[in-house]
C-alpha cells in the first residue's frame, strides 16, 4: 500500500500536479459529467437556462446584483481549478492520440474526461456571461426626481397563497387643497362566507402630508427604481407588491415579487409615516383595538 501511494504521488508530481488536484481527478472518475455541478448558479447548466436568466438580470435589486456577482466569481474560480488540472495533464498537446494517452494515466475513460472538461469550459463561459451582465447593471440610474408636486402615492402588497392583501392610497384633491388617505386590508383565506366585507379606512389630510411624502421620496431616492424586481433565486408562493407615484402628469411605477425596491428603507419610512398620520386623525380606532 505504501509503495502504491508513493507511485501515485510520483505520477502526480511528474506532470506538475499537486496532491490537491487528485481530488478533482477522483471526482471525475467517479461521477463523470456530474462532477461539474454548479454550487449555487443552477442556470449555468445549459444555454437555454442561461438565456432565460440573463433576460431577467435587469429585475434584480442592487444588493442581489452584488450577491450574484460574488457567486459568479466564486463559481468561475472553482471551474478554473478543473481546467487547470486538464492543462497540467495535456499541456500544449494537439494530437488526439497523444492526448488520450496522457489522460489514460489518470482517468478511467479519457473520452468522458474530455467531455467533462468541455462541459466545464461551457459552464465557465455562462458564469462569465452572468458576471458581465450583473456588473453592467450595478449603479444604474432608472429615473430622476420629478419637479412637480406629489399628487398620488399608491402601494399594495399581497400573497394569493396565504390569502391576504393590503393597500394604502394617498390621493390629492383635484380642485382644492388636501387629499384622501385610504387603507384596505383583506383576509380572503380565513374569511367566512357570512363575514361582512371589510370597509376601507379613510382619512382626510392636508397638503403638508403630500409635501412630507414628496421630501421622503426625494431624500430616500425612492424615485430611482426599476419597473419590476425579481429575486435571483426562484421562489414559489411568495409576496408580490406594486408602487405607483404620481407627480401631476408624470408617473413612476415599480413593483416586484419577493424582491425590491432598491430603496426599501425609504418606502418603509413613508408607510410608517402615513400609518402615524392616520392614527392621529382616527385615535378612536386605536382605542377600540386596545
């Protein structure tokens, strides 16, 4: 046994392979094409999957773009390790018969090994395409802040599987100052047939609320959003949302499914502010809850 280990090590050293490369060789011998499995980026398995994925890279948030960028770099580094083993064994040899002879020293099936190396190259190319695509979207500007006053702010979210929906609307009166703040909550899944339909909660607000929300949109850069967001990994039965902001005749719309917006902190602050405004106007509703 000791003699065999010494011979195996000598063989590795003979073509400048490191002992750690033996793990890759063993993996290819044991698993064949399955030895090259992406660690997280499932979409680099085929041309069809990468084409579909690259088509929605523009729907990723800036934070997700950073995550996918790092994933791609790590994936490329892992694939390079396999290709380095190939290069150490084959070198610059071009003649197929000599290539097969070199591979036969390490692989049970030289042809399968070559197919594995080819698949590795293809997956690396797809990982590089992913990296290039996500990097091109980093720091992209989608919209600039409108100059006209805020005239509407509509946000809604819901989960069909869980059976709930929520919406808040802020609409300015067309012919006079001030406007209307309206909330709606629905529980479809657990609602009994004879339960009354929940009524919208409405409050009249003055122009200061519109000015405040406008400033919060500007300060939090909530205006600079893509039209739609999707998570970098597929998720089923999640929550979808939409946001539409009106500035006179100009509108900015965005939404997503289990992702976004980029400036979600600004959105949360605005929703919390409007909730506080409503509670101040209708304190009796809070008293009824307690």
